[in-house]
């Protein structure tokens, strides 16, 4: 149970996790968003570090407390093979608590839990098998106007957020739960394609947040806001496949998408030498006087029994230098004509509610959310290889504040 102290006396309560895909503290802490500012000022907040800053990896690490070398999800695909929830190798938060789980990436196909699970962006349609469990929830979702993933259109995205709010309101009021975990994926699309035009969409969620804050005491719950990664504006698109072709590596190296590089061949020594040389080429590449990317060998990012399933090298464009991923380009680097925003490694968390100190800033890791949920819900953290240091421990330890 919770190891309470005079300075942080937390009795177990229910927990609402509000996932805002791709959000940052700067995006939430705006004067036009008074309810987000209220929880930031009245709780503990800070950056949530995620490397690699890839949606399926980050959410899977968050809800399992483990890195991809243990939970087994390295991307939406391995080479050309589409991955899904059945490829996961770790238990998740909803395996331990009565839960409502809505739209968390890598939960399709859904499975029976003590509660309700509604599938994520990979769900083909609401009429697909295992789109939701139990399947009897599907007619209700349709009545809310619920869509799996809206079109890249401002009006459609706004409608989807409203439908998601209706869904959230229904399940939080009409179902039993200890953990309520709902991800709003729409904000990722907004920031990829409409960077700087998202205020009204955040205001939609801010208004509902105000409604929720008025009922936290009634629900006997605390609130935890999280994102899987952050976002920043970009100028240029980097095409990894084009870069590899320019190096003459079309056969030995496979571009697995979103920065995943797989090195082929049966000779371990040859593969090691090629990996070392390719890491050097990737890190040394410049455009317009700027480094374009970081490149990491998989052993630097992952550990555990599934490491060999991951890419040999993971490439991450330097977003702070203005680069994102592109594809099917004539040159390795061209102007980004579709996306004007992209992921960074620094997302956000905000913890608010009874017993949580006001105004403290901390840095945390994406895997820290799993043990934090257990501590807030009053249960011992499972001893099954979790890579973690909970936010509650950091608060108690007086972790160094960020400016």
C-alpha cells in the first residue's frame, strides 16, 4: 500500500487518465485554457521523456512500465508486417484494475477486461470484429457519432473531439471503474498538419475539463493528464529510403518506416561493420549547415527478451533543427509540403487532485506512469521487470525542479 509521509498523505482514490496525443506543457499552459492552467498551477506537472517518440512504442511503454525490448512493440509495423495488440508481451494497467479503456494506441483488437475496451486508430471500423469489448457497446458508440480516426480536416477533427467528449461523459458517469484511460488522438493530427491553428480545439477539451474538475470529489478521483511525446514546428522533410539509396545500400539495408533500419545478411561481422559505418553516415549528414538526425543502435534504446525483434538502428530527425520524416522524395531533404509539425521526445504530464502539492515541476519518463497509477490506486507495483521510478517517489524525494 502507499507509504505515506507527513508532506504527502495520499489515500487511494480512483484515477482518470486523460491522454492528449502529442501535447506539451506550452500547448496546455495558455491563458485561453483556464482549466488546463488551473490543474497545472494546482498540481504537479512537467516533461515526460519518450525515446523513441513513436506513438505505438510510447503508449505501450506508458501502460506497461517497460521498454520495447520487453513489451515487444517497436512500431506500427515490423518491416511490412502490421503489428497489433496481440503482439504485446507484457501486462498492462487494465489487467490489474476495473477499467474503462478508450482509444489507447495498440489496443486493437480489443480483448475482455474487467470493464470496457474500445479500440484505437488501427481499428478498421466500428463494425470490425473486436472493435470494442464487449461488442454490445458498438451501437452506443455509433449513437455518439464516434469515429475511429477522423479525416485530416479541421471540421471533421472538431466533430470527432465532440463525439469523444460525449463518449467520455457517458462511460465515466454510467460504468463502474477504478481506472479510466482515454486518449484523444485528434491533437496529433492537428499538430502535424495545422501547427499553430489548434487553439479552438484545445478550448473544446478545456471546457470539458472544467466540467470534470467540478466532479472529481463526487467521483472520488484524481486526474492525470499525459501525452506520448511532444510537438514542434518543422520546415524540411528527410527521406530515409532516398538517403540509403544514395549510399548504395538498397539490398543490405531495409527501411522499415518511421526511422527503423534493418540490416540484412547472415554474416554477423559484416552486419556489425555495416551498422557502425551507417551510424557514422547518418550522424554526419548535414543540410544547410545543420545536422539532420540522430541515429541510435538498438542496444542503446532497448533491453529485454524482445530486443532482436527491433530495428538495428533507429533514426530520429532533429526536430529542433526543423526536420521531420518525408517519403518518396527526389532528394534526401526537401521542403516539408504536407506536415508543418512533428514529434519531439518531450511530452507532458499533469497530476492533480486530493493530496497532490500545488505548483511543483518535475521531469519524468514515459515508463513512470505505470507505477504512478499503482501508487495512486493504492496497490503494490508488480515485480515483473518494470523499468520505473514513479512520479510519487519523485515528489517525495524532492526531485530537482525544472525552470
